[in-house]
């Protein structure tokens, strides 16, 4: 069957996507396939839609009565953006913003669905989605999010939470494979959003990215899930012998699956390699598949290269109305708890907590199952004085009061706290592939969110009649102390030394605040610190105008005298 090719660029909130449309050269309405290209690398010259495998699928579908829309990914498109901001670039503020390239790829695929359904030759009731690897997970995302996808055949595209977080599978994968799992679902639960539409789960038996133990767990759960819907006949699995990639049996299984469910054609496919030349070379000249013939033709308003800054709009909470501060604060903290701290345990584990005493000592304790933190008690010359909880940074000595802390603590007693991943319990961090920091988001939290819990737990265990804590920290740790005080009444005052003014980077400032999941969807650091009112808050070494907002919140709370700048 003859076919035609069209190039186009569509724009959505996820930046411009550059697909090629291949369609039958016949009249009437036809079923359609959305093909997502994953991580095929054409060095970004023609976009990964020009890769031989991507071409061959588009050609096969178009020459067999389908309209095929083959779309670049953000990372490897003609105008390339960034997928691996956490894996390679340490853009931990993505956690705070709630940004993931998985969201961009899903949104772009939904915009591609808009485009397909607008085409006069497309039967909108017969659209399928497929792709391999990054395109495989993309097919899962769009099928789960958009019920206009009537059948999906992801190839080597999904693992489960056991593999990703429990077996270090996350270290093998790009950031586009992962959403922020605030609901704390197993990954296969996402497929409940696809069920009972037809689903073909395709993998290989020697795929290092998706081992067989993982594949078997996933398909068993999918079969059980579909059976609960009375649709056990609409889910199936195919395992090919070999590594990560396409082979003849994979192509044949995918083509036959779509023929059955979108065309009602159950005949075997015998020309599954028809989209390839005999030597496996592409049939179409690569450059002819470019949407923009030259780089100079790129749209000047493209946002692909900075989509991580724009895709998720940060919250801008209004200031409290005079006399309504308590309601304003309660609403923000409730929303913050749901957005950022869903992974916190219900309670602090019950453990024996010895008295700190009058002599220096070192100890460790459990703040949640499997998490130990370390501390050093310095009784000072006045053991009955104000107690300080000093939240240490990774680079600070776990056994010595930091230099900045001397003026804060004076002669009073101090407990130096090394939260999880800090001090004696430190793990390797800020080195590829950053497995701990990345995996925590799959469990509904972040490492820094856990550190806030550590501060709360340690302070809460050591409070009682007449015993309260003042918490202090420098830089990011000062902000951790502030967030802990929001939910731990045992902390009566906070000092933040050289605090960052935002959870995201700013062009005029180095560094940014701790990574707290989705926090910027609720508030930023100035508002969070303002919620401490009427407790005493002092910020030292921070003249940033952003903290004027904190001062204004304290004023509106009737606690202007409880906020200080040093």
C-alpha cells in the first residue's frame, strides 16, 4: 500500500515536539498509531524519529492501512532539551518543583493525540500507542493518562518498584521513566488506569534494563488486575530471546496485536520486516525527515532548553488576611504535609532514650525503620541553660560545634545532629547515578524530607515539662530546622544562618534550598519561615529582599517583634 509523509511541529506546555506523520495514500478514515521514539540517538541532527527502527515502524504501519505519528523525545529532538537532570546534572530542585521529564513526555504525547484526532483521515476511536525503552514507558504514560488510546503495546518500558528501588534498577534508567510517587503506588498500579483496554507487555529475556524477574512480577500482576475487570483476555505478554532491542518476533507480535484490536484482522503478519531494507539500513534519507531543514530555522520562541523552569508553575500563596493568620497557616501546612511529606511514618518508633547528662557523649538512634542518625552531646558550662539542636551539613564535623554555632549557642548545651546520610552514617552522594536521592522520590519523599523528620524525632523524644529546644543550622540545614519546627512544637525557636531564599536556583545567587517533594507547588522558603510565627525566628547573614515577605507575614500574624535579622 502506498504511503505519504508529512513533517510538522506542535507546541504545548512541554515545548515543541517534532513528529513525522506517515499515512496511507488512500481516502477514508483509518486507525492510527502514536509511536514514541525513546532514546534513539541521531546526535540530535534529525531527531530520533529518523532512527532506522523508528522509520521502519512508521513505514510498516503506513503501508498497512494506519496513520502513524512518529514523535521525537524532548532529550533527542531537533531542538534538544534535558532528560537526565537528576541522573547526571544534580538538579535536585526538580524534586522541589515537582518537575519530571516524564511529565513533559506524557504531555507531549497527549498533544500528539490532539493532533491525530484532528486529522480527517484518522478514526479517533481506533488509536494505539507503542514504542521501545523510553518510548515504551512513554506509551504506558499516555495510555494511563489519555483514554483516547484504545490499545497499547509498550516494549521494554516498565519495571516495578521492587526493581527500581529495591534492586537498584533506578541506576540503569533515565529520569523520564519516573514520576513523583506521592500516592506510593507500585508502578504496575499505574496500569490500572489502562485496564480494561487491550495491553501487550513486550520484553526480552536478556535485557539488562528490565531483568526477567521484574518482567515476571509485572505480568503476573497485570493478569490478576485485568481478571478483576473481567478482561483477562485483553492483556498478554511476549518474551523475545535476546537483549534490549527489536527483533522480528517483537515486531510481528506488536503488528498482529494492533491488527487484531484496531482493525479486527487476526491473520498472521508475514512481512514484519517490510519497513527495513534487507541490510537493516533506513529506507528514507535521514535529513528529509527533519521538520526544520536547518538549525537556523528553529523557532525563536522555543522553550525546549528551559522547559524544566517553565513546565510546573510555582505556587504564589497570598499573604494572610489580618486576623486570619491561624487559618492561613493551617491551610498551608496541611497542603504542604500532603504534597511534600507523604512518606513520613505515622509515628516515631518507640526506643529507649537515655538522659543526655552533664558529660559529653556520642550516640545514635532510629528515627524510622531502617534509618539511624548520629548525635554528639555538648553539655556546655551551663547544663541547665537553653538547649540547642544544631542540624549539621554533610561537610561539617560531626563531633565539633561549627564555628558559626559558637555565637549562637554561647555557653549553653547543644546536641549536634547528623541526620540521615550525614556524618558517620554518610553515603556516597552527588555522584552518578545518585541512586539514593533518586529512588526516594519513587517512595513518595526525598532525602531532605526524611532529614526534616529526623530533626522532629530527635527533638520530640527529648522534651518534657519545662524542656524545649531551639534549633539552628547553616545554609540548607537551617531551612531543614525551620521545616521541622513547623510540625514539632518541642522546637520553640529557630536560627537560620546564611539561609537560601528559594528552593530553586536563582541567577543572582549560588545554591538553593533543600529538595522537598513538590514544595514549590505549595510555597517557598519565605512563606515557610513565615508560618513559624509567633515562635522566635532569626535569620543571620541574609539580606535578600525575598525575606521581606517573611517579615511581612510575621507582622500580619501580630508577631513582628519575634522576627529578627542579624
